[in-house]
């Protein structure tokens, strides 16, 4: 039983006994008096607090039930950016021009939209009780209606808390800051409050409606695949809107005056039009955008409210009856080829297939991959999409050809990062005994490992590198997909050859880098709170990633004009692979250290029977 649900069951059991406690006279006869400092919580309150904790107290967000710390961090992360931007705008007012002011307003509307949409998308799996909740709580004598009301109340409280956190500081500070001399502060506060609040409400209800429709309309066999795809696309759209803020901010006049059809497809601009309309400085096209925002919010809220009970009922049925079995799995040609070539040893095959089947069956890892894929897609689209302003002042989107060279490094980096993050979360720590892991090999064991024949001490050892092989093959698959897209865009064969070489090189480099010195089987290492090396994380994401992306793009452009650089590129990739492979071997053997995987648990207790 999961720890949060187990704690809830204990609290509910204790509460049921307390609510049915004996009378005071009987208590006095037993020689004690119960002093009540506060009213005991009802079953509805216990259920509400349980479901509210579940939004934070899960394997994705917190460790060992650190719910309060997780809540504070999440709220601070949502509230601080708006406060910092409002303070940064202090020197620019009150002499800010009209369209720059519109860009400032657009940021706060957009930020509310993105945060509420991201929070709802991130909690995609927690919008409904999971299988454990239904199977554990319903046998306790609880009615399904009680669970539904408590979950709905907790969900509204969760979303409302973030909506307040993301908008409270800009509402106070920016409203006072942006009010013109002699203007009405209360009117400015009202305009800001309505626009930003409705923007966040629409984003949250749109994601709820999308999830509800997915649960209600899709068959169980399709649900997991489509749900993960929709989650990835939602993250992509939200992050893309945020990354395109500078570009939209520079064309506020064109967008609000209706000289671009692009504005009608951007939901945050609807609420910016509502902001301008309420403040009394709206062009004619802004009123149309405001109408779109109001109608869209009503539609999203209606669909979410109507589909939530139906989706709840269907989720309950799936939890109780279980998902239908797909029957025997067809023989995979790729698996046969890998068995004959790269996965000849049974240990390698065991870990390789364990990784693939775990990701395919566990929604938690699909969520991680969807989030990282969404970030990569958003950054990639942001690099290849630009806008052109025609002589008639019409803004139209266009494809930026140099940005196509950044597709491979961007998508490959974030895919490998997502796999690395997913591998670091355990499936079930109680099942680790099944892996006879002992990484600290003695000299005799090392000699035994080099001898022919089966050796129990060699597991996992080199077989743990199957995780790197799995990642490398996924990277090659993604590279092939990107090359197919570039071929469809009528790219030249020379450019496709260069892209293929760089794609294979980057796939090999990222696999070597992210699994440098690692000798642990994925999904079997416990999460250690407070052990994240911020220096390494900052170096990886803020220094290495942008530097490598820019270097790759520039070198590809040079290679297209000088094909002789292809040979140099291949030699450099081979040399870098050998260097990283040597460092990895030294780290695995314990000659050099400093890698996160160096700290390992002791081997399993075998009672000296494992000889």
C-alpha cells in the first residue's frame, strides 16, 4: 500500500472510532476524561486533505512525504517571477508608451495562462484518483459520491491556490505602477484581475476538458498512448507561447489592431484584448479578441464540468475491472536482430527489455518523457518559426531555414535528458532484491569475470550499459525521423548526409555523457533527497547545452560550404567517443570518482548461499 494512502487509511480508521466514541459517563467510569482541544475532522475533511496532499506528496514531486516543503517551493516558484518582473518595470513608468504597456500586460496575462496550464498538465495523472485510491478507499465503507466530492473540492482548492499565487503580487504592484496620473487605481486593479484570472481559469479548464474528453471518448487500448501524446503537445504549446513572448511583444500594435490572423489562434491574446477593453484603450480588433476569450472560457468550463463526472465513473470502472489484456505480444523483428547482434548476453537482454517494458507500462515515466519532449519541441519550433511583416503591415508566420540545423541537437539533448531523469526514479524499492547487485568487485571476482562461462559476480557490471545502448538506439530513431522531415521539406542530399553524420555523432556523445561512470540498473536506485549537484545541473543545462547547440549549428553551416570538413567531423566524433569511453571505464573500475553513481548500497543479503 502506498505510504500516503496507508496513512490516510489509518487516519480514517482512527477517526471512525473517535466519531463513535463512548459517552462521557462511560469514560468517567473507566477513570479518564478526554479533553478535546479542537473538533475532530469529519470523514469528508479527511478525504479532502488526503486528496489535496496527493497532488504534492507523490513520487514525482516530493520525497518521504515532504508535503509542506513541496507546497512552499511550488507556490514560491509560481509567485516570484511575476513579482520580479513588476519590480523590473518600476523605472519605466509612468512614461511608458501605449504599446509597450500592452506588451507588459501581455506578459502577466501570458504568465498566468502558462503557469495554470502547466500545473494542470503536470498533474495530469492526479486529476482523477488512481487505481490504488479506488481499490483501497472503497473497501473502507466509503461511498463513491464521497470520493468524488472530496476530490473535486481538493482539485479546485489546488488550482485556486496556484491562481492566487501567480497573480497576487502583479495585481497589487503592477496595477499601482501602471495607473496613469489622475487615473482610477481600483479600475486598473479590476481590469488586471479579470484578465489574468480568466486567462488562468481558461488554461486550467481547457486542460481538464481535454483530459475528460480523452478518458470518455477513447478506448482503454488507445488511452495511454493518446494521453501521453496530448500531454507532450500541451507542454510544447505552453512553452512555445512563453518563448514567443519577445516576438509578440514587439508587434503588439499589429496584433491588437487586427492586421494578423495569427492573433485569433493565440489564447493569451484573447485575454489581453479583454484587458485593453476593460481599461478603455482597446482598438476595434481587441474587442473581438475579448469576445473570443469569454466564449472560449465558458465553453472550456462547461466541457470540463460535464465530462469530469463521466470520466470519474469510467476511471472507477477501469480501476475495479482492470485494463483488458492485449494477449500475446507479437514477435518483434527488431528484438530478434538485437538478440543476434548487440544483445548476445542474457544479462544485456534482461536489462534492455526491462527498460523498454517498464517505460511502456508505467505512466510515471511516460509523463517524464512527455514533459521533456514538450520542452524540446517547443525550443525546436521556436528556432524554426519566425514572422514576416509585409509592406501592408500584415504579420504572417514563416519558416526560418537556418533554424532547421538546430533541430537535431535540441531534440536529442532533451530526449536523452528525459530518459536520464526517468531512469533515476525507482519502480518499486521493495522489489530490488530480484537484482543480485554488487558493484564493488574484489580482485578475485574481477578475475572470475574475465574467465569464460557464467559468473554471478558479473551482474550487472558491463550489462548495466544496456541503458546506454537503449538511449543510443532511441536517439538514432529520433535522428531518422528528423531526417525524414527534412527530406519532406526538400532538403538537399548533401545537407541530409551532413545532418545524418551529426545526428549519429550527437546520439553517441549524449549517450556517453549522460551515462558516464554509471553502473546501476535503471529504475532500481532510490531517490536521495538533497543530493542533486546544482553545479553540475547548471553546467549541463545553462552552459553545455546552449554552447553545444550553437557550435553544432555553426559547424554544420561551415560543412555545407566546405564538404572536406565531413572527414574532420567523423574523426573528432571517434576521438571524443574513445576519450569518454576511457573515462567511463576508469570510473566504473573505481580508479577515478566523483560521479553520482559512485555511492552504492551494499549487496543483497544472501545468507552466504550465493556462491
